[in-house]
């Protein structure tokens, strides 16, 4: 085992460095003689005295003796600093890894030597993980709030922070606070005393005042120089900005003088298929879009061209390609999104779709084609703004007259829905006329309108469904019909309008809190409209589950299917079933947790058996 002994003159200590971990006997010997381990320096250390030197010499076999036979060195007289110089902080290196009490001892010695005219109290406390060092100024010749005492206070604060070390920084995104080797602060003692000012103290205060004045004057001059330098820099920046503005103005004039704008009518419009739109958009230059697309970070979009901008010169095209975020009149009120989906005749139809239906809608864009030399260069989708908000590249795109779209509704089905939508418009008009509520049917007389409208639906044997409302032409009526349908969606209203018999058997289908579809066969007892947790529209259903003797209850407030009679679902309805040649059956679910398409499977299976739901808050129809 190799070991090295070093003398630390600055801290009056000795340090032992080992090539490998010492044996347990050596460690015990060191600890029993007051040696401690420093994780910072990776050494064992102790204050230098005769005993510690003997222990160190015995381990290192080096003849380094404690200097007791030689004449002790004369203590060098510490040069006394004036008050101004003493309060000027200059950071120095300290051992932040030593124990708190050792740091407090060094701090105490430092402040007492630096400010002998003051009385300090440097104390430690706290626990192992929350150690503290506090500095209190107990007395001095200076008045509370004076510049002299404030300067001493600031110096002590800097000194304390110089020893502080952050072992684990705080996380700004959580409430996790930082961890330090110690905590604490500087303060005036609550019994702070102002001692008598000697002539020497008064001279130091006067010198402090003069140096403070000089310092403030120097700071003032420094700030003035910095300010003048800032003004010069701003002047240069403003001149450069004006130059750029003039250059940009020339480029804009060049663009407007070198283009021919062609507004296309409906017969002239055409489509660009699979244009490449970078996911990182709103870029200033075309090259930035090209870089994003080259990285593969883009999406393909179909764009219907409604306007063309033809550039006559390459210079003008390059100017425009480098000023895409500038406003141009020929881009105003262009762009936007549209769909050929025959289920959507208004954005209201889209907003009233569920998430699964929305995912089936194919959206396309309107755009402006940018041409040079008769060739399409790129596409701009301004989304109604006056600048190139989104830009599509066309290197691998195709140009076609129209966009092909696979419709969710077939032609014959669509005609029938449009016919029923016309009937809804006629029924609504007749209700408003009969009640004479032309101005108030959407507000004060809404309930009257809704009640009579529902009655007429029953007379006409017409179901109010989302698919029919989508084909309604009048926007105002469309909104009102969706409102009626949403109010029918109320679970309380559906239970109110259905006749449930006590003792009758029913089957419930609902999604549990864990996301799986539950099939529960019950014997009905009663229900009660109620408020449950944060849900105002809920019911409390009391029933006897299958194979149970006692009554149970459950609150329902969301999607629920309820059928008359007891029903069960084969494994194949909600699962994929695979039978191996050896007879092993493997069953795995078709859907993830909470997927509402499970209700569609139930409705489809029982509909084939001619069973209609009594309660359907998933896809209600009136």
C-alpha cells in the first residue's frame, strides 16, 4: 500500500493520499487519531500537530517531523485594511467539501480579522441534510442602515455564498428544490449595538465616503461611455435597417412589376396531387422549406389551385422566394382547407362528428400556383392571410383536373338522406308558422318549438339522425337540429321517455373505468335522475344483477346501451379468435381500451337479430 504525505501550509493541515483503499486496521487507526476523509480531495486530513504528524509518518515511512525543535515562525503581521478596501469583495478559493463546523470556523476567523471593529456571531445548526451557517453582526461603530454597515453586510453575504455549493440543482419544471451543502443567511442581531466611534474610525468613514464618491463617479462615467457606445451601435443598426428596408422596397417593386396574376374561375381550377409541405412551416425562404423536405420531415397534401402568379424574370422569382413572410396583395384571401366528403356541407357538420368520424375525413387545400417560364415552381397556401403561411414543393407532384375521393355515403343513400333533410326543413317551417314564433323560436320559445317538432317527427315516422342533419342546406336550421339531437343525447331524457317495468330483465352494455366493454344482465327495480360527482346529467339505476339476491345500484352519466331481455355476445364480436391445429384457442381483442367502436360491434350484432336498444346514449336518434 503506497501513501503520500503532503503539508497544507494555507490551512495548517496535513493530507494523506493512498494508492488504494487502506486496510480496515489502518482506517480505524486514522479515525481514532482524528483524521477525516475528504471526498473532494480524495484524501485523509487532519490539523497539523505533533500527534498527527507522528501518525502520518508511521504510515508513510517518511521522516517529516513537526517543527518543534526549530524556532517557530514569527507570525506575519496582518496588514490592516481600511474600511473601503475591507468591504471590496474579491473571490478566493475555499474548500467547500469540508464539514460545516470547519467552514464556520474559517468564516469566523476571516470576518474578525477583516473587520476587527465589529463583533460577529457565526453559528452552525440544522440536521445532516439541512446544515446551516448563520452570520450575525452583533455590534459595530456604524449606524443601522448606513452605507458602512450595508457594505460590511454585503461582504459577509458574498463570503457565505463563496462557501456554498449546490450539490443538486433545482428543476424549473417541477417543485423540486435545489440541494446545497449548507443553508443560512447574514443578519443584524436583534440587540444590535452601535459602539463608540474613535478618531481612527471617523477617519476611515471619511475616507470611505470619498472613495465611495470616486467609485460612483467612475461608475457614472463608465455607464455614460457604455450608453454612448450603445447609441453608436444603434445608429449603425438603424442605418443598416434603413438600407435593408430600401433594398427590400426595391425587391418588392421588382416583384410587382414582373408578375402576371391570373384568377381562375371554377372551370379553370385544377389540382396538384401529393405536394410536399414541410412540417416546420412559416419559413422566410424557399431554401428552408427545401431543407426540411430533404430531411424527410414533410407531409403530402392535395391542393386545388384557384389563382396563378406568373413571374417574368428569375430575379423577381428569387426575390419572392426569399421574402415569403412579407405581405403581398396577390396572396390576400387565398388558401384554406376543404373536403369533398359528402357528409360535410358545413364546418358545423365536422364539429359534430366524433373523433373516429373526424379521422375518416380527408382534407385538401386551396392554393396559389407560382409559375416561371410556364412551369409550376411551388404552391402557396396563405390560409386567408397576405403572406406565404405554408409552402408546398411540387417536384414529385402530379397535376389533375379534380381530386378523387372515396365517399362514405353512396349515391343512392345520399339521395335518400337529402330527401329526408328536405322533409326536416318543411317540418321546421310548418312548426314555426303554426306557433307564430318567427323571431323567438331559437330563444324564448325554444322548448315549444322542440316539443312540436318532435311530435311532427313521430307523425311522419321520421328519425332525426346526424346523417340526415348533415344534408340540411340551411345553416341556421342545421345548428338547431344538432342542438335537439344533443339534448336527446341526455341520459336523463332517454330514461324519462322509455317505459321500464320493475322485475323485467334487461341487458346493459357500458365501458368500465378500465376501458373494457362490460355486459351486465340485470333485473330492473328503479331509476332516479341525479347529480353524480361533476356530472349534472346522470341517473342512479337500482337493479338485481344476474345470480344475485340483493339489490345493487350504479350511477350512469356517459355512453350506455340498454336492451330488453338478457343477451350475451359471442367471443367473435369483440375479439379475434384463432384456433390452432392442436385445438388451442387464442383470443385477442379487436380494440384498445376505451375504444367506442366496441358499441358499434354490439349494435351491429344485435341489430342483425332485430333487437333495438331502449337506451342509446352512444348514437341516439329521435
